[in-house]
C-alpha cells in the first residue's frame, strides 16, 4: 500500500514538473499565450504605442520578467526613444544578464545613438556567451559592419 501511494506521489510530482516546465520556462514564464500574441502582433504591425501600453500592464504584474523589458526596449527603440529603450534593456539584463536577444538589441540601440564603444561591448559579450555562433552575435556584427560602411 505504501509503495502504491509513493508511486502515485512520484507520478504526480513528475506530471506537475512537466507542466511547470512547459508553462513557466523560458523568457515568457507565466505569461498567457494570448497576451504575448497580442503584444508581438502589435510589434509586428508597427503598433508600438499599443504594444507599450500592453507591456506596461504585464510589467506591473511581473517586474521580474526580462522578456517583457526586452520587448518594451524594442518598442521604444523602434519609436526612436533610445533613452527609454536602453533603460528597459538594462532592466532586462539586470534580471537575465546572459539574455542574447537583449545584448543584440541594446547593441543596436547604442549604435543608433552613435555609441560605438558600448555597441562593441555587447558584441563582445555575445561572442563570449555563444562563441560567435548565435544569430544575435551575427546580427549585431552585421549592424556594426553596415554602420562602418555608411560612415
């Protein structure tokens, strides 16, 4: 009898762990898919102000979600509000220092305001994190290269 109860307990623990990993892992932990879908749809359609208003609501609920700050930084960067963009990217990196996407995007933001040094700092961080093999590294490297061509 005790073995049977123990097996049930282990089974329930395993199922619960799988569910938690599925629902709460990654950058979007705890976010409902429809909320993320609404936010990304607005970003994809260049509705940055609407995305920002949705993100503010979600950030009020979850101030420890790096991806929310990353998306907020992305929206502000596309509105050419680089101060708020960089501020949100920094918040994301305080939560998740090795977030590849944030290093890429903040590097681009620094490049847009002419801070080549800080853009290169984030390129070097990406190279350290992914040995230069990730898309984020390749993208920021290309942005820096394109910037040199336009100088």
